C-alpha cells in the first residue's frame, strides 16, 4: 500500500480533523481519496496535514513530524497564498526570494530523508473576489511571483508541477470567480473538484 501525503495551508486543511485521520476535511484531498480509493481499492493510504494559515516557513518547521515521520511514498504540496496574504495587516509575509530559498531547503531535506518519495508541487492561485478585490493589484502581482518560484523549484529538482492558475482563470470565464473560489482564495466544492482533477491527471503521469 502506498502512502500519499497532502501538505499545505487552509486550502488543503479544508476543515480536516487533527485527531482522526479518517476525517480529511471537505477539500480536494478527500475528493482525491474518494476517487482513487474507489478506482483502486486498498492500494493507497492518505494523510492530510494541511494547516490553515501556513506559509512555506511553517511547512519547513514541520518537516520532521508532518513529513518525514509519516514515511510517505508521494508528497503533494500546495503553498504560497499566505506568504502573500500575511504581508497585509500583520506584515508577516514571505517574499518571493525567501519563499524560493526555503522551498528548496524543504525539498532537498525531503529528498535526502525520503529518497524514494515522489513529490508533486501545486501552483498557488488567486482570483478577484471578496477577500482579494480591495488589494487586487497586490494579489495579482505577488501571487504569480510565488507561483513562478514554485515552478522553478519543481524544475530544479525535476518534480511534477501542477499548474492551477490558468485553470481557474478559464473556469472564471464560465462562472463568476466566487463560484470557484468563494472569497478569491478558498475553493468552493467546485473549485476543489477542479484541483482534484488536475491532481489525479498529474499523479497518473508520474514516472
């Protein structure tokens, strides 16, 4: 049985239980688990260790307990929006260069500790809606910078990269942004389904 670990912020957390690994929230990790568990019964075990509010530096601080100790075969990481968002108000964001530096440190240490693990990096994304419209110039400039750095990390270490921004941009042409991302950041059920489909497509292409 292969172990799949989902890591990230509130988008991955999605209300998951911290006490019960069976309750993995209402987001894309649960949708992936349902689809893959149905299609491949008994072949996969899933962990969701997303934590609301996390930035790349928070993931790095949890590398032992919430990555390495779980001994996953596949690691899925979606991080970046809070590195931008937390600069507003608390001034505790992570700039693009530091985001890249810490992301590289995270990946290098994971590859050293778990050399057989396959790592998937998901692109951070944003749309213009209630939580982002007042500072849209900032979000629309800074989130793509973290997305680019995430892509550079994936390229540097030859990892699977899952583009999501363009998928959400295209989806927002069909229905309004808040149909997919309720506040411009957090996915609705339909937004999570979009991520799930992109995730499974990428997973099936893993070497």
